[in-house]
């Protein structure tokens, strides 16, 4: 019967030893997890557009909770406004369904129309454009909630391009 002797393993080459040391160092370093830094995550999500924010909300429960936050949607709604909205506006928007609803009903259609018409993406809205968008939002709210009408608002045609 043939017996095999255990032969000592040859010592690793200097290059292999260096790689092994680097791998051990990587294991010792603390890993960065964005979910442990909620403030940073909120700032990142504030810079997403509406569709991307919707996709981000499906990553995990934490991201979903943050993406549902009204402050994120408020930032998204007024990103294109030159001056900050008055503080009294927040109470009205929240009473009418929140900033996500405002974005979905008014801001998104306007932004998509502007993007399709090849206008500059970073254009700043005038005060009149903001007022019109908020007025449409209020009309839509009252038609749906108070009149029980689930169809789109009678004035929402103003958000669509007109061929003249």
C-alpha cells in the first residue's frame, strides 16, 4: 500500500502574500452602508426626478418610507421655482392631499410637456406658472373629493399642449 506523505506547502510568493494582506485589510475596514446614514439618503433622494423616486421607493422599506415623505415631494414640486413658496402654502397643499398628489396631478404633466417641447430642463418657473399649477390642483381636488367625480378635472386640459 502506498502512503503519501504530507509535504509542506511552499511559501507564498511576495505578490501573493501582498494580495492576501490587502484582502485581510479590506475585511477589517468598516463598510459604508447608505441605509445607516438617513440624512445622506434623504439628500440623495431629494435630487431624483419623480419616476426615479418611484423606482427608489421599491428598493427596501426604509427607502419606501423616505420616498413617501411629504418633504421629499415638496422639494420635488418646487425645484423649478425661483423663490421659496410661502409657508402658508404647505397647510393648503397638505389639506388637499399632499405634495405627492400635487406633483402627480399638476407638476408632472407640466414637466413632461416642457420636456417633450425641447425646452431647457432647468428652466425656472415664474410665480404665475406656480399659481396656475396650484389653482388646477385645487380645482381637481374639489371636483374629485367634493363632487365625487373620479374623471380627470374639467380644467386639466390646460396642462396639455394646444395645437393652434
